[in-house]
């Protein structure tokens, strides 16, 4: 069924303000909202205009959710795990530690029942949300000293956000909540011992390689963090059907585009970082195992006391196990072979 | 800059016919074109309508490229490696054996220089193409007997399409070009010894598990095959700007959506196949190594005689190596840990 052609002439001019949680300097993640705004304008003949404001410009970076919920602004572009202080259930909308990679997150959202569960949860905040970006697996952070054992985590002042901080504190880490712009001086002065942000491209922009030598991987707390576009429910529902579709499809393209952009930018930045002296280090398996156990304890404790969390967790956990079964077969075995193979060229 | 609002009233009604290379029964890959058509209609108030025809309905399944090139139809939905007989350069637009996975293909296309190179190549066929789907890494096919050594490939009649057939023939395989609907009877009668198609969901639909016991992985010739939406260049260029954008963004969403849909459907189908007795087998490393060497020889021989191929191959090969460097770090180490870890639950 198609929309009635007559609507075209009567489509109203609509102007929305979008509060981003990110600074303009982080052009890829901030750029996701600009991408959505541009596409929506192009798709509606300029009639539906979204103006994007950087974090802190009209709304504090980490208060985007409240501003959208309260209709202070019509929409925002943020990462839902920023709001785990309100309810850890928000983390499913972005990334759960040891959770889904970017493709699995998209699969869960689009065809695995995730969107329905998260829409129901967000409705409690007067919000209709969309996936509008993903960074892919992030890096595990910068440290001034090497991490060799679980013991090395004890007392470590580590800048880390959201749910992962809770999990790491079980192993003795002292999580530090510090905004992006304040990390560099804190790391330089030694106020903190380490910091995680995103990945090579963004981290190099923030200059962390100049004040910390060891760059760990993977960011086990962010296998594929989704960036979300939040809309005030009443505002969204008042949109003409065509504008709703324009917004939905623009957000989907933004998801695809941000991953692709990071995958190219991180590739280039990684080479540049290593050339400038950064030492790449995998987290020791012992550390990952300990964090994994701490994550299980954290999730099960939350599920025992939080019905909303439990509802999503039970479905998500089953999906995760089943999806891993499949990914282990074709996808992972392909990656494993080609990553281990020599260059695709005859030996000279 | 925004399109002039005045255009809205004058947008013409446009009807296009789209020839798919796929049967309607393969709802996910065929559904990609339906997805594009529905979105484009919704985004243009029903004014830009694309009617999708299944493979063979108005154009033979494997002649979609010619029909679009010759303006017999305005557009088509197909896999570009079907046309490697004309020029192996087409394979870069879908999948090269031992090439990119789905995410890397999207990164190459959107931000890695791939789209520009492929658009230049397709312009020689009067075509402007878009990514409009991807299956993810496919399975490596069904066999009635186990493959344990490279010797076991000799004389094997294996249904396999495109460039991979050329590569496998170097190892003694006798590649068979057989349409989807004819594979089952050929495998049942023993006319062929094995067949590859897509993955668990589509393969189960075609019933291969009933006539072959061993299901191999990975499909090393298709790490992330893109499904493409081809438009006749003159037809595309005659579209109003808004319709062009609608088509582009709809194709992008179709790419994201098809991957997500396959990732959920394959997950479920794999469990069902294994429950019904299918034996999963990894290709022996020796076989993969031999195929890898054969691929290198094939590519270098082609590059030596085909300037168009060489131009894309040189850029693509560099991109592939650099992208693998990055994926080996965060993405692969995350996947490796979580796939090897026990279920995300305390031991009972």
C-alpha cells in the first residue's frame, strides 16, 4: 500500500533541534547526526529540517536523554549506555560488555526482537529510538604501565564509562567518569592511570598516544556499540508518515555509514599510531576471564532485582548464544583464515 | 544546501521495472529488491514506483546486467560476479575469493574508494550501481563424501558459480554452472558430487540436506558478497534529485537489512539442519591453502592482461591488507574471546 499522493502538497515545514552528546571535532560520531539531518532534508524537499547542536551547546552532553524525554528538544543523538545510572537496561540499546558485535547488534535490533523490546522500554521515557551509528569493536584503552595480571588492575584509576566501570570495579579498578575533553590533561598529570575512549581514529585526535604508551585491545565492554537517535514520542508521532519513513531510513543509512567510515579511519590511524611509537597489547586472557565472570555476576544481580532488565536480558542472552553458534561457523572461520594468511601476492 | 521546496509539487510519476536474478522463494535475497521498491515508494509519496519481477519472469536470471545496460528494463537486482564471464572485474562489486567480509566490503564501497572505482567500471556498461544487500560469509557447500585432502577435489563435479569455479578448476574440480532450481535433482541423482548455494537458511529451503550429508565452511570465495541494484545510467540521470536520494538511501538500508535478516535466519536454520543430521565440516587447512595459492595465480594472471581489472585489483589489494591489520586487533580479538567463552551465565 502506498501513501496517498495528495499528501505531498500538504506536507508541513517542520524544524527540529537535535542535541548531540559529542563534540564537533569527533567528526565521525558527531557526523552521524549531521548525516541523518542532511538525508531527511533531501528526502523531504527541505521541508523537514533537523539542526544539530554539539554536546553542551544547548544540552549537556550526558543529559540528552532527559532533554528528549521532557520535550526540551525534539531529538538527540547519543549512546544509550550513558544512562545506565537511571537503569542498566539502557545498555542493551548500545552495548553490553561481552555482548554483540556491530553486525549482531544490527541483527538483534532489526530481526532478532531487540527493537521491539527496546521500544517498549524507551516508551517509559516518552522516547522512540533508532539505531543511527555504530563504532564497531572499540579499543581497550591507554595505559602508562603494562597490564599483565588481574593484580595490576587493583587500585588503577581508569577513565571508563557506563556499565563497564561497574564491572571493572569488582576487580579493584577505580572507574573515573571524565568527559572527552578532560581526559588528556588528567592522563598527562597522572591524575588517572589509564583511559578508554573509542578507537585509533578518535583517540589519536585526542592525543592520548602522547601521554600513554600502551594501547590495549579489545574493548571487551564494547563489541559493537550502537549510537542512537532519540526522538520525543509525541513529536515523532505527530510527523507525517513520509517524514517518519525518511527519518527511519536515514538513521539506518547512518548506521551503515558510520561503521564503514570508522573502519576506514581506524585502519589508517592504527598505522599512524604504531609508526609513532604506540605499543599494542592484547588484554591477558586471565584478565578477560576475570572480567567475564564479573560481568556474569553483575548481570545476574541486576536481573534479580530489575524486572525490566530481566525481560530484555533473558531474550538477549538466548539470542547471543544462538548467534555466536552461527558466527563461529562461516564468518569466524573465514576471518581466521584470511587474517592468518600471507599477503595476497606471489612471493617475490 | 537543500532542494528547492517548489519541486515537491512537480515531482513526476515514474514507473520502473526491476528484474531480479532470484526466485521469490528465496525471500531474503529476492526481498532486497522488494525492500528498495517499498522504501522508494514511501519516500516519494507513491510517485516513484518500482515493480520487481522474479528471475526469469521478464529477463533470464543471469542476464539482468545486459537488460539494464540495453535499457530493456530500467533496473535490476543481482550479484555482479554472475558477469565475470564478460570481465572478472565485476567480481569486486560483489565478492572476490579470499576477499573482504561484509563489513569490509561496505567500508571499501562507502569510504575506501571502491564505489568510485566500480562506478567508473560500470559506466562502460551504461550502468550506475548501488549496494543493496549482502549475505555475509556464505557456507562452503554440500558434499556427499568428505573432503580430507586436496586430492579429494580432483575430478569432483561441484556446482559453483563465477570466479571461484575458475580457481577451483586449477585444483582439478570440474565446476558446474547450474541454476538454483536444478541443483537438488542433480545432487540427488549423483550427476554432481557437491553444490554450494548461499547459507543454512536458503540451502535448507532448497532441500540440499536431504541429498548430501556434509556441509562445509567457510565459503572462502564469498566472505561478504554484495547484492547490487543496477540502474540504467540514462534512466538514473533523468530522475529528479529527490528520487535519486530516495533510491540511494533505500539501497543502503536494504544492505543493512539483508545482512541482519540473514544473520537471524541462518542462526535458526543452522540449528535445524544440525538437528536433522547434517554434519558440519571445516575445509581442511591444506585445501584452503591450495585454493589461496590458486586465487593468487588467477588474480595475477588476469591483472597481467586486463587493465581494468588491474586498476581495481591494485587499490583493492592494498585496502584489504590494511583493513585486515585493523580488524585483526579489536574486532577479531573480541570475537575470538566471546566465541570461545562459556555461556554468559553462572554455572549451575
